[in-house]
């Protein structure tokens, strides 16, 4: 499931995600934090991958875990 989300996020990064609503999703909490433009989407994908990796290795992720809410 996480790989599919990351894959979709990577596709958005390549295509330019435009105006995408972002939210924080760590420990079950969801908070609206930002929107991204296409020039920011590659950075967003890299941060998401880093946070996902740290979560899988047992380290605590940052509070600003980033997931694209609208994958259209």
C-alpha cells in the first residue's frame, strides 16, 4: 500500500502535481499543513520516502509526514 502511494507520488512529481492538498499523517493524526506546486513535488516525494524509510527501520518519523491526498 505504501509503495503504491509512493509510486503515485513519484508520478505526480514527474508530471507536475499542480495544486495538490497535502496533510500530515503520523501516528493516526491528520492535519492540513500545505499545498504544493509542481516545482515542489520532487522535494515532497523525497521527504515522504525518507520519512517512510525511517518509520520502517523503527526510528520515529518527523511530525510532518507528507502524503498527497488528491492523486487525480
